[in-house]
């Protein structure tokens, strides 16, 4: 676990932030010595510098105004991309911490990728320093998507001998002008992979934890080529579960003996080459991603000579520390792993980068375009995402070893040979003795001769023709359901946290998932995750789940609205906090067949107001190991509190309305409890406190004049929030209503004693057996309460009872009695784990689809 002093050096836990840790002198020394500050360029670019010293100006008003210290460091982009650096000189942060943490200095230069591909950069202060002083002159690429040499050829004015460099030119001129950074970055013009027909010949068998090969075989005449069966047999003998994708130009027939050994089989129109076939099969059968290792293979090779020859290669794949393993590598066009044999291990299979890559693939009609659009950038993109990539048989002069070094490959233990090489497709390659070489290695020469002698395939038939020769009985239709989930999981607020929890539960349901993130800005909240679309299936969803209250559907884009409209059924994941649904919800209220509320309280709010099916699907609250208590003193010190102070904590978001969160009642109850005189302190962790300036100022003034109360009004990192929760002894929530009560559940998951209003969603998991529920009386929101001004009822906690409960909780803490905290932790683990919520989601999906199918049957 990270030492707390390291944590305090790396994250702005206190308002003093990096300014306290790096004095102005340290800033000056770091930046003055760095090539990332170019004083001449800075003075020339920003006339406001005038006669001032450029470094003085940058260290003064310059960095605060977001000015760039040089062409290569985009200060405004850095501050926006890494919001935890707010209030910190971005260049100083990058030099001191950011580069070591693999943060990027601009949207084009990838720190981790450049370091891995330029080992000499380890001697420089940062990888970008190396690029500026050496890499640019050597035409090093700053990232896999930027071809420096090609860009300089297109724009000679940015060549190093002209006093510039490609990256600086692109950042300052080319990007805004729409110049392409690489010949491989243009948008492919092909068709969606799902335009091709595909049939399931054999349903996927269980493959969880196994090595699985997704094997694409071209069947131009409707049958597998002679070299395929020996390859499949060798894989089967090595314990690999094979899923066949036959890309056919004629009605296809599969030998029953081969089908028996397969773990699954598809037949598909021959469109888009291997990458399109792999991507289409992945979308049709996401169960492939349960594999421990996923091999992507094709039939472009002859061999192995003997089935046993393949196992040592697969053993080397397993032993390799890399996340992505190729048989061979090549530097033709750019460094890449060749795609005829690729292995993805668990880290890669689970990575967003891999899923994003294959979700982008389209059917291209030109083989060379497939190579430079998909094969060449694949390994570099995964490498840039933090995945280690390696070749089993590296070396050579950078050319294609399967063509120009085929004999040496066989001698090194690679048991396959490229068919095109033996066919004489490369006149400069000597293959005169191929029969002797392969015969000595034990290859079946008769089979090889048969493959090489095959006539070029005839043109496929025109018009309609069946993919599979009759008779054909497709596999039985079955769940899992196809689910499109639309939610704000990329945002840093309670709704985003809940959405991320629902994602973790949905993955556990076994449903086939298409994920569509909310991309439009969500009020004042920043982003904590990329907004990448992930697709596991094609066509309409069985159920579209929308995790946005109906008054926020204006945040949905046209494509997301179309996903909702095309689905067979729709479910709204909605939450509300009074007994009266707002009138503004009505336009979208009847667009769903089901409403899923996170609590029984929420379900009752909706019940009776709609014909939609109502289900309770709670938020996910993980029970994780408690943070190291050794850091508690450091947190208290950072808050300006004594090391032996006891803490009552309440965390809330001012943009969710202070009247509903009701922190003033807690301040009064804490004062009445007398705990301040016993060394206790109340910490109000607020965010967006001044969303309503009048209410925020009133709370701040009340806290200021109440002994023992502190207000923290700033954003903290997730690590810092976890540390603050860990430091608390008691968590309190005087809410007037909660649709669920996420922070209450999170505190209980850490084994904290919780004192909370006995009202709203928290009543599902907080009772006297695991905490301190406080009696309430009905109350009405006032006219100023924003969304809640339209009427309805919520609750007012009894402040005297709240003060009593705080004293009772404090007494248990002082006595070392942990039984209620342990009960709270067990309660959350039982009811709100990802597995428990996944079960609730499965039931809700099954019930909804039963309704839909019943309506269709009627």
C-alpha cells in the first residue's frame, strides 16, 4: 500500500495542494531547466509578456491563464484532462509527477507509448524532453497514430532542417486546419460488418477459463481447404477450444467429424477479410470474452507438420509475460504484430481498448487497406493503452519473416509456413527447395501440393443463395437477452457512481451488452472515464435501459434516441425523492414499459401512476477492504485537526439541493449533542456548495459559528474520499429524502456507524440492527427547492433524537464496540453486492421480456 506521505505528495488532499509541496523556487528550477519551456517562443507568441522576463511571466500570470510554455506542452488541455491538478502549475506537475504517472502533455503525444518504444528516453527528465531534444530530429513518432516522416513529407515547412518539427506543426497549425496526422488515420469507407449474412452452425459451448481460437477459414467453393483440418486437429490436441468462422462464396457444408470437435461454428458471407469476420463473430457471441486466452487465427498457413508441434508454441504464449502475443512481428509500414496468429490474455480481453478497436472495424474490400487500417495499428493502439505486446519469433531485418525468412522460422520451431510464400507470390524469395525443407520437417507434402494446386476460385454466384447447404437446422434460440444500456457512467457525481455500479452488475447477468454513454455535459460535473461506445451485438436490442430521469432525456443524442425507439422494450432506471412525480417527467413517462427504482420507497412513488411494470433494482455498493488506518493521523493533520480527534462525517453535493440534503440540521444536532466538548469534530464534505449562493453562504456561516464544525468545499480524488471515509468514526445523514442513499450505504460498507433519517431509500438497508435510524415527521418542500418545488412530501428528522443518536454512536466508538459496524458491513454485502444486484436485474429483464412476448402472443 502506498505510504501516506507519498499519497500526500501526489494528490491534492488539502486546499494548499501542490503549492505547499513544491515551493516557488522548486517550480522555477524545474521549469528553467526544462526544454519544455521555450522562452523565445513564449515571448514571441504572447505579446502581453512585453519587456518582462518570459520565465517570470509564465510563473506569474501566464500559467494561471492557461498559456502554453512551448509548442509541445498544451497547458489548457492538460489541466482539463487531469482535473485533480486544478490550482497547480501544469508544466511543473508534468515534470515532477505527471510523466512518471504516464500522463500525456498534449492530445497527440502518448507518454507511456513513447517511453516503451524509445528506451533511450529513460535518461531524459520526461519522455517529451527526449522527443524535443532528440526524437524530433530523428523523426520519431510521438504516438502510434502520428506518422512523423509522412507528415513532414506532406508539410516540408515543418521538417527539423527547416527549424521546426512535425509534432509542433501539427499541434499549432495542422490540427486546427484538419491535416491528417497519418496516412492510416482516414476513416475507412467500408460497410458495417453486420451487413454480411451470418448463420450459427454450432452454438458456443462453455469456454470460460479456457484457451479459445477464433479461426477464420476462407471457403470459396463452400468447403474448407485441405490445410484447415490438420490445423484444427493440432489445436484440438493442444487443448484449445476452436470456434470456426467460415467465410464462404458458395453454400457451405461442414464435415460432421470436424463439427463434432468444434466449440462453436459460424458461416458468413466472404466480406471484409479476417478482421471483419473476427469482429462480426465477437458481436454475435460475446461469450468468447470469457476465455482465459483468445487466439485469432486464419487458414493462410500450411501445417503444423505434426499435431504435437503446435503445443510448444502455445506453451510459449502461456509463459510470455505479455498481454498480447503474436507469432511474428514486422516493421513494414510501421511496427506491428502480424495478424495470422494473435493471442490476447485476460488483461487484454477485458480492456476497453480491445473492445473499442474491434467495435470500429468495417468490411473493407481491399486487402492492403485492411492491413494498414487494422493489422498495422492494432498492437500499437493496445500498447498505448498500457498492454504489453510481444512476438514469439522476433528478429530478422524488420521485413515479413514468414516470406523472407521462412526457413529460419521453421528451424526456430515455428511449425507453420505461409501458403503464399510456397505459391511463389514473391519472386525475390527462393523457394526452390521447399519440398525438401518441408519433407525433412515432417510436413504432409501431398496435402501441401493439393493446396497449392487448387485453381483460383470462380466468381461467387450473383443474386440470392443460401449460406448453408440444405438440410440445415440452426441452433436453438435462447437468452441471454440483448441489452442496450444508456447511462452517465463517465461523470463524477452520485448518478455517475450509480451508473458505474449498474455496469458492473450488468456484466454479471450474462446479457449481451451494447453500452452507450451519455456524452453531453452533465451540469457542473467533470468526467472520470472515457465515453466510448461498446457493442457486443448487432441489430435492435431486446431491452433498452435508460439510466436518466425522464426530464433529462434531452441529454440523449439522436443515435441513442434511435436505439431506444428500435428496442423491443424499454426500462427507465429512475429515482425520485418525494411522493409526487414532477409534471416535467410526463412527456417521456409513457415511453417505457418498465420502471426500475433503486429502492422500495422509489418503487412506491411510481406505483399507481403508470401502467409500466415496476421493479426494485438497487445500486451496487461494493464492500472492499478497509483502507489502512495508519493514514488516519495524516488525514486529520491535513484537515488541521488533532491526531486523536474523533470525526462525524457528512458528504453531500450542493447541486442536489441543500434543502434536501439538510446539513444545517446536522450542525444543530451536533451542537446540541455536546460532542465537540469531548474532542469530536463534525466535517461537512461538500461539493458545489455555492450552486445556490444564498443557501451555501448560510450553511458556511452556521458552521463558522458552531464549535467543532469544519466545511470542505472542493473536489477530492476517489482515493482522497476513501481516505476521508476511512478516517471518520461516524457517518451522519440528516436528509429530508433520498431515493437510495448512496453515501450512507458506502459508509456502512466500510463498517462505519451510521446515524441517518429513517426515511427514503436508505430504509431498505439501514435499521436498528445495523445503525441508528432517526425518527422523522412529514414535511413539504419550500418553493425555492428547485425540482422539488412542485409539491409532494418528504420528511424532517427529529433533531433532538438525532443528537441523542450521535451521542449513542460516539459512546460505542469510545467503548471500542464494533458490533453495529460489522452488522452494517454484512448488510451491504448481502443486499447490494454486484452479484446481488445482477440477480435483481436478471429477474427484472426476464419479467419484462415475458410481458413483451405475452403481448405479442396475444
